[in-house]
């Protein structure tokens, strides 16, 4: 019998998956070989931290839940400060020190799981009441908003299902939880929906202007969806002079004279020609504010009546429904007021439904992902033999990060992708087993939360690469290149193994 009780199943599966990921990176050729070496270095550090956390009591970690969450929240806040947060590919989501980068959103996933697991354990007998869900709601919405502001839509979206899974397992009232799902969906859907409708009329604006205002029409066509960023932040670009690039010339043309005014007037004409009830409803700020206030007032009245006069189930349902409506309207309005989605993010979300409508950007990525994953057929082309990752401008962009799964398909075929899935599912199944067998509620919820992180990464990433989910930017755990993600994954595995050890022996 092993006296230190190491869970060798998780160790073998996770290290094998990471080595497989390094092999796939190395087989991509070019700078992929350098990334593979770095991936192995992160693996060594990850293994050390995994075994370290194996012997750090998860109960001790739970006792510092608030501090851990506070540190993660602080790091998210300072990431947004220019000079501290590093801006990469349009998102200020990294902190750099000593030449290395760290992504605080990775730490926040674990911190939120620890915090929610601890809270749900303390409120075990009261969590079915709606008032006890207020704090978990804040613990989810605040970091989600900070991550969305960076903007990192993938991790922001991931916070919601992760929170709901833990609340469900912790015994929260299912109808109320379903209501919070509606609120969470509204917070993300409404702003995205309105942004999308701005972008899809861009082509109509070009057509309406091209006969009488060709220069402006050409500038809008050149800027494409980005035209809204410059038009809605005109003061920021007003002093720009004509430069050498096509984009600079187009911006100056857009902001010249009455062109900006004409752009917005033409946009209104294009909207009127294609009426949409939901778009016009959610875009009416005054109406949304009025309905939000009215819904909160109705909730207050119903809550008073239900508590002191009417205690029937129908009264409770009406009270909860009014609160859900009030939160959905008000929070979606506030979210879109403070969080600005970039055009490429909106297109990434909607392009999976019809990638042919978006031949560039996310649509391009998705089309090429499907071609790449299928090109390896059954046994693959072999390591170094794939051509989708070669060259300065590879056929599949960002292949080493969020789109590593198609690369596995190209190099190792169906055999390779099935092997990768079995390795990852083995880790998830082992995590479920540890959660099920845990000797206390906190350990069970913590193990379930960590396992949910792995599952969501796997489900979302592979769903994206196969065109079944919107492109949101979620790496494939253990396989994708990225030091922050890999290190946090192995720390999480160490916590899982400690929960497993605690079940067997008192340490």
C-alpha cells in the first residue's frame, strides 16, 4: 500500500496529455518547436506545484478562501491599469514581470471555486432561500465583469456555468437557479445582440452611400465592422491626420466635415428599412430604465404582500419572476453601458452559425479549423508532415493555442483525437469519483468545481473547433500552449489529489 497515497491515475493521465500536447506543438514546425520546449518547462514546474499542493490540506486552503479570492480580484483590477496590465491582441488580460506573463483570469477560476465551495458549505442549510444567493451572484458577476472589460469574453462567459454548477450541487433552489441562468444569459446576450445588429447593417450603409457619397462609402467599406469603433469614439480620433495606411485614410474621411453625421443618419435609415422588434426594444434606453424601475417597484410590492398577506405558491412565483425581470433588464443595461464588445468578438460569437457570411476573422478560422481536423483522416499525416501550421502565415491561425485540437487531428488523425479525448475524459471521470467519495461537503464541492473547470474547457474548446459552439477563446487544458493555464491546471490537480488523500488517511 502506498503510504503517501498518490493518485497515480490523475498523474499519469495529466502528464501524458501534456506530453501529447508538447508533441503536437513540436510537430507543427517553425516556432512550434520553441513553444513545445517551453511547454515542457512549464510541465516540470507544474508537476512540482502539483505534488506540493497534494500535501497542503484543502481545508487549510478553504480557511483562506476570502483572501485567495481577494488577491485574484485585486490582480484582475490592476490588470486593467495601463503600464501594469499588458495589452496583447487588443485585450489587457496579462500581467508581465521579469519577462514572463501571467493571466489573472486563470487564478480567478480556482479562487471563485474555492470561495463558492466554502460559502455553500457554511450556508448548507439555508442555501435554498433566495436571499442566500445574493452573495454567490456578486462573487460571479464582479469577476466576470472585470474579465469582460479586459476584454476576454471566453473566460467571462465561463464564469456563469461554473457558478451555476456549484450552486446546483450545493443545494440551491432549482427554479430560482433557473431564473439566475436567465439573468446571466440576458447580461451577455442583450449587449451582444445589439452590437451584432450594428455590424450587420454596415453593408447596407455602404450600399446607400455608394452612389452619391463614394469616398465615404469606400472608407466605411475599408474599415468594415471597425467603423463603429471610430464613429462612436470620434473625439479620440478627431486630431488624426491623413497617414500612409488605408485604415488611417479611411478614418480621416469618416470624420471629415459632415461625414460622421451622414454616417449615423444613414445607419438610422438602414435600421428603419429592416425593422426588428427585439433590437428596437433593447436599444431604447429610456424604456429599459423605466421598465427596470417599474419591475423593482412591482417586486417590492409583491414581496411585501407575499410575506405578510399572501403565502400561496402563485404569489411566490410572481415575486421571483418580477425580480428576475428587474435584474435581467437593469443588469444587461448596465453591462452594455460599461463593457464595450469589440467587433471581432461579436463576429466570433455569431460566425459559428453561418461562417460563410464571415469569410474573414472568426469565420475564416472556423472554416480552416474544420478543414484541418478532417485532413488527417484516420491515422493522420504524421508528425512534421502537416502543412496547415507551416509558414509565416499558416493556413490555421492561432493553431498552437485555442485550435490545437484540429492540429492533433491533422498530425495523428481520428486515432489521435480519440486518444486525446480519452486522456482528458479520464481526468474528468477521476475528478467526479474524488468528489463523490469525499468525506466532507467542502471537499466534494471543491473537487466538483475543479472537475467542472476541466470539463468546461474541454467541452467549449472542442465544441468551438468543430463548429458547434461560438468562438470565444478557451484553451484546451494540458494540450494548448500557455504557461498560466498549465500551471493552474496542475495546482488544481494537486488540490484534487489532496482531497483524495484526506478520504483515505487523516493528514
